[in-house]
């Protein structure tokens, strides 16, 4: 599984929200299989539009989602 997806799923799982609530917050159809596909390994990496929406939703940087680095000074 892609490391970016692992970080996203970590945020989702620790948010206390359901997948449906997350999808609604991302303005993605609640019938979407997006999160299920990530969980089952059917998606190799998330689309940029989802990374941007997720970073805003969870109040993290896109750098964190993509690299796991919290701040540039951690490099």
C-alpha cells in the first residue's frame, strides 16, 4: 500500500468520523468507493485533487500527506 494512503487512512481512522462523513466533508459523493478502494489496496495512489481536499479537511500540509514530514525543518 502506498505510504500516502497509509497516512490518509491513519487520519481517517483516528478522526472519529465515518467514511461517509469524511466523503461528505470532502464534497465527494457518499456512494463513492474512494476510501474503500484505498483500504482494499485497489488504488495505487490518491489523486492530487483528493490530497488537496484531505489536507484542508484534516488541517495538515500536503507535504505531510505526501512525505510524512510535519515541517520543513524536519528535513
